[in-house]
């Protein structure tokens, strides 16, 4: 029998991406296969042959990945997830340098547990261990520390769920520890009205720094990196388009990177009052540019120093806190304004999922448990009435149509 002649052909099959040392690497394999001459000379048969070989290679790659996945431990997987998120520009949560001690602690009792073996019983065990953790002096750790430890663990499990490790999320219905701190503070109805009356006595720059956060619920890193070019217009409606945020690491310093989650990329409607204030602030900023001439930072930031440079995030937090102390409100931070925004939106009978979308949350449980204060309902109409009254210029009579327009829903 005559031996069939054949030719060599290289085939490359790709099965997605993986992250190695923080860098995205394509999963692919190149093989040399022998193609019979009769097949190689027939384009239709040749294409079918190549596709069949590619499917074979992909199946082999998937078997290898599944085999690796079955043996991957919590310690190894948490490290992989941190590298992946860090490569995507996320330096918060499980990628933050300050949280390395949390992972080290979790690894002492769950580090060698295989990811595929983590179920509801394991989750309850982890929560129990965290609940009984003590300080070096033998004192129980604070509720906030417990919350942070369990949040880290939840982030790893949620990432594993996204990577198809589980059919159902073993941690989905497990509540986190509750804690009360300065970060959970917010302004109630009376405080908001009082604050607005005092705010308009401050410079337009301070007004903008506070109003943008109150009217949009943006995070500190998001508001600090807002630029004038991020204000868009569509059919007469203006909005902020959030795509990137402001971050800091020891190695890279301050830089612009991707937002915390995919849902953080969002569009936020600019209320007419805020738009008016932004126009006033823009005029002041243009006068500043002329005054400083060549010393003005040409970056286009909305929130910036008197020379046009971005703020250090910690300085900005202290500055806002100091302004609130001057107005008589202790313990109010930039995050307090974000929580106040969530409560305002909830008072407008928005669904929790809609409020979560406005805040850029990927999990509505966080929105419902930590941001919305349902016990105190805020009358937004009264709130807007106070804003309109305080922001009106003396002797300026506004048309009734404009007054009605300003009284529209703050989050419509």
C-alpha cells in the first residue's frame, strides 16, 4: 500500500487570557500537524481540517485549566486575583497594600483550602474565626476591623464566582459584620438644610467641591479626577461621564486608572442648580488662569488647587472635613456626602438597584446595608426650595417656569 504524502502546517489556538505577575498573557498553544496532500490541495477540506484540529487543541487546554483549577488553593487564587486587578489599574480592596496583613491572617487558617471545596460551612467557619479574633493585647477587635476582614474574604469568593468556580455563590446570603464609625455618618434633613444655608457664604470653589459630591454621589478618587471634558451634553441634558479615577500607590505615586468596578463606569445627570454653579466656577477658574499666567497647571481638572494642580486625596479629605467643622458638623467626610446622596435618591422612591447603579456599586447588598438610611426620609422638594432660596441673588426675581424647572426631581 502506497504511503500517503503529507505536508506540515503550524496551528495556533487561543483560549482566552490569564494574569502572570500582574500582566495579562494570552493562553495559546502552537502545534505542527501533518496535513494529507489531498486535503491541503482542497481549500474547503483544508479549512475544515484546521478547525477540527483547533477544537482539539482548545479541548486539551481547557482540560489542563480545569485540572489546575481543581487543585488551586485560597492562598494561590487570592494572589492571582490581586495580580489581575492590579494589572487592570485597581489598587483598592484586595489589591491595596494596606490589606496584605488581612490576606496573611486569612491564609493561616484557610490558605491551604482548595477553592472548589469552599462552601457555606467553610464560609460560616471563616466568619466565626474572624468574630473571635483578638488584638495583641487579647482584646476583641473592633466591628469595623471584622467588617474589613470579611469584606476581603467576600471579594475573593465573588471573584471565584465570576470565574465559574461555583454554580451558586456560597457567600451570597451571608451578612457582613455591622460597624458604626465616622465613615457611616451622613447629613439628615435638618442638617442638609442648615449646611446649604452656611455653604453659600463660602467661596464658589468650596461650594463646588461639596455640591458635586452631594449631587452625584461620586467617590473621592472619581471627583478629584473629573475634568471639564468629562461634562457631556445630549438633547439639552448635561451629565458627567465617569471613565477613570484617581489612585495612589507607593511605587507609582498618583496616577489615573480604571474605576473600582465595571459598574463604576457610569453617567451622572447634572442638576440644573449644579450646572449653574459650575458655569460660575468655570468663569472664576478662567480668571485664575489669567492671574497665574504660565504657572497654571494645564490639566483641565474641575476640582484642583489655586494653581490648577490636582489635590493630594488625603489633603482633600482633611480640607472638606475642616470646612464642615467650621460649619458646625463634626465627623463629616467626603464619604458622608456620598451616603447623603444615596439617602436622597432613596427618598425619591428610586429602587435599591437604581441607587446602586448611581453609586457605581456592583452589589446592592452594600448599597442597602451601608449607604441608605431608610429611617430618616428626606423631603427633596423642601431641600430644593432651600437651595433655590439660598442660591438666589438679592433682588433677582426668577420666572415661575424656571422655579418649577429647578424643583424637578434631583435625580430624574
